[in-house]
C-alpha cells in the first residue's frame, strides 16, 4: 500500500470533498512564470510554503499591530495577527466546503506589505508618497509578492498563483489582475480572508486594549455587540474584572462572529445558486458576509476601538513619535540615496527614488527603523 499522497491525490480529494463553487487547485489559472508542478503538493499548498518562507513574512514578527513592537510580551504583533487571520480563514473555508489552502495563502500574504508602526506608519508613508503613487498596504503586499521578494534567479517575486494574487490585491473588491479579467467580487476564499482579518483584529485588539488597561470592561457595556455576546454567556460586563473580560470576551466574540458569518454566508450562497468559482466572482454582491444586524454592530465596535484604543494618547502619541522618525529616515534617503539598501538601489532606475525608498522603509521592522534613524542622525 502506497502511503504517499501525490498532487493528483490531493486534487481528487478537492473534487470529492469541496463544494462545486470552491476554487480547485486543479483549475488554477497558473502562475505568471510557468514552473513544473510539484509531485505531492497542490499549487495553493506551494503558495503557502513560499509565503511563510519569505523574508517579508519573518519580518512581521517585529512589526506593530496596535502597540509598538517590544512594548509588552503579550501584545499581538503583525505576525501573530496574520496567524490568527489564517486560522479563522481555514475554519470558515472548511465549514463552507471551500479551499482551505487557498484561503490560508491569501490570509498569510495579506499584510506582507504593512509598514512599521502599524496603521500610523501606513498613513505616514501615504503622505510621504502622495505625489508618487501613494501607499496602501494591500497594494504594497501585492508588490512584495510580485517584485520585492526575489528568491528565484530568472524572475522577481514569489510567482504565486493568480488566485492568491487576486485575493491579496484586495480581498473583497473588484480588481484587474494579469490574466484575470475584471470581476465584481473576489472568489469566496478571498472574501473569507477579508472578513477573517476583521474578526481577528476586532477581537484581539479589544483583548490587547483590556490587557493594557486602556479599555475597562465596564465601558463595553455600551457596545451592543459586546453586551449581546456577554449576556448570551452569563458574563456581566458591568461587574466583570479585567482578567475575566480579557480572557472570555475575545473568545466569545470571535465564536459569535464566525457563527454569524457561516450562517449568513450559507444562506447567501444557496440563494445565489452559484455553481462554479467563476460564478462567485461574477456575482454582483458579496456572498461571504455578516448578517445585516451584526454588520451594523461591528461598525459600532470599530468606532469604539478607534475612540478608546487606536487614538488613545498612550498608543497614538507613541506611534506618532515613531512615525516622525520614519519621515526623517525617508528624507535622509532622498538627500543621500547611497544610504538605502542594495536591492532598493537596484530598483531606483525603474521605480524612481521615492518609490524605492518607500519600498525599503515599508519592509523594515519597527526596531530596524529605529536603529536606522540612530545610524543616520546620531552615528549609532
């Protein structure tokens, strides 16, 4: 008996177990640069491996999620956030009969282009590059996997499948990609990665805020989604201590949102009567979604997090100070381009100095940028 499963075995399993509207690896549009198929891994399994073995993925460990990297041992980093998104994506994909490997690959790659210092760093780079194409982390993630990561001798990029590029380009909006055409929606696995990202940061940012003491459990009694979830499980937020709220609420909230997405999406998919992955792309509306009531409540939770966590002086002031250093480093590179890295220098003729400097800074970890500022301005 041959215990080794071949790629063909994996593909046959997909045909048997996955829903007809799932994106099968055997039906991939392929890669920009043709490469021989692997003997026992599917195309999307190969993509997962390429992403997690990339330098950009490793650097996520030292990039800010909310709290500056190094602030505390228990706060999420961009890497742990990505891992949680991938876990939720696989859960949603499995329950709906979709391709777990594709959903995971999109989730693992979705933040590869994120700058140091979280969303404050992204806004800083957007301002610095506003006259040179701007900056946004979704577009930068695509740039990372198609250009900046270069493990192969014959071409730039990780050479991921078009379906992963489609999902990375922006998980749930219309896009134009090489060989993809234009579609109103992403494949369902791409839509899953988009919502999994939201579920992860709603829940873990809330938990980190409670951990830091910037959010009090009693404040959440005014947040409809939190009170609904806590009431359903006998948790009194008005009386709960910080540890109980921190350990319980994020888990309950995550389970609640996942369940809501699964129930809502199953109904939408059945109602749309889609039969193929391309049917889902051509469908005019999203099929992976919250219920209408939950969607409204998540927006209220998001507003709460912005008011009480992301723009809390203890978080925002520290991030802004770090971003000022980022702007200093960017200016120094423009004045003396010889200071940017070798690979960034190689891209200057094609990309221009501003974009090459922006690429270099976007790829930095928090701690590397701080060291680079010290080197440039203090001889450190």
